[in-house]
């Protein structure tokens, strides 16, 4: 049986990955990330383990599934 505490909402998933909810909707549509549906509301739910794996892949490759590259200067202080 699936536990709902293993899943997060689209808003929480977007914050975790540092992207917008619409980006996650597009990635799901393009088959780049699996989505589950809440049995009651039919809302999109993302498995925490899937998000952690995707984040690991992004950090290793430096590239998001859309092809956008993560900036290497992320931790720089503002000028």
C-alpha cells in the first residue's frame, strides 16, 4: 500500500528542484518525470525519491531535463 507521506505536491516539488510548477507540468507531459495522482483530488503528486534522483542527476550533469545549464556561479556574492 502506498503512503501519501512519500509524496509531495507540485508546489513543494517545484521549490525542492528550484523550478516553477509549470516546468514540472511540462516535464511530466514530455515524460521526463513520473507523476502520480491523488486518489481523492486527482492532483499531481511527485514521489520524494524520484525528485531526489532527478536532483542528483541535475547536480552531476549540471543540466536540467530541458537542456538548460545550471550556472556555475551560483554561490557568488553580489557585486
